[in-house]
């Protein structure tokens, strides 16, 4: 069965500090991995996907198949990064499976 | 409209009542998804439509839950004999195809008293 694990419910960092939001998955095939974000009073939206290998709002994520991880990183956190972050996995034609989410709080 | 629209935004009902939640996807999006999100949890998959047919309904928790999309656009999630455990935010999302890039609505918050 596919599973996405986000071990931290809450992560607090100071503005300007590096951020790493952890995501591990269990799936034996070749999955697609995504990060979704929900800012306060906004709807859930796609942040980035591993296939595109791009940086969005300064965030990057690398798929590590050996460690089955897809951690989200940003070198310098900003206050506007405070939000709920969800890691999600897709395999073949199956719908997205989401983790439980991590709340990122960036302290000024 | 520009995005996925869900109505009602809030619904309070009594245990045992019937509830309908509506989703209007982005125009032209063939795929439509229903997820449920309980407090402190991530979105949990319920059902996925490709066009008018349910391509995957494996996430529906029991036969009290049913969803339709008769014309391949608007979808309605129907919950019979509601229970307190059904209280959650019901999220609808659509996509141009089953790619993983989902566009979500703001959700319908259901409270069963």
C-alpha cells in the first residue's frame, strides 16, 4: 500500500533560517511526488512536483529513491512561508495520497 | 468561474439526516476528485471521476456515501443517515487529466450534531 509520512506536525524556525520539511514514502514502484501548500484562509494548492525539478518561491525538493524521501527545503525562510505543507504521492492511475501535513511557522 | 466552486461552504445537520454537497469544477477539466479532511489529518481520498463515470470509488467509507457527475461537469456528494463521525471538511478538486496537479475548492465544512 502507498503511504506518505510527514513526521513533524509543527516546525518553527526563525526568519532567515534554513527550512527542511521531511517527507518519507512507502511504495515499491516509481512514484510521482508532490508538495502542496495551504496558506491561511486560502485553498490547498500545488507548490512543486519532483518531475519538474524546479524551484518555486525558493523551495526545492529532491526525490531520493534510496531513502524513499522527498524533503522540502528552503535556504532562508520568510514570514510569508508560514503555512500547512502536505507531501503527496501518485502512482500510475491512482489518485493522490497525502501525508498528514506539517505546519510551518516562521518567527520574525 | 476561475476556480473550483463548492457549496455550501458550511453545513450543520443533525445525526441521521441526509446531506448533499456540490462541486463545480474548472471548465474543461475532465477529472474530478472528492477528498475528506478531518481535524489534524491530510486530505483522504474518497472518489475520482473521469468524465461521467466513477473511475475509482475505493475511498468511500461505506454505502451511506455516494457521488454522481451526470453530465461530466458538476458533481454532488451525497451522504445518507449522517453520523457524528462524518463531520469533516469535504474537498473537491479537478484536473485537466489524471496528472497529480489538482486544483482544489475551498471545501464544504460539514458538522453533524
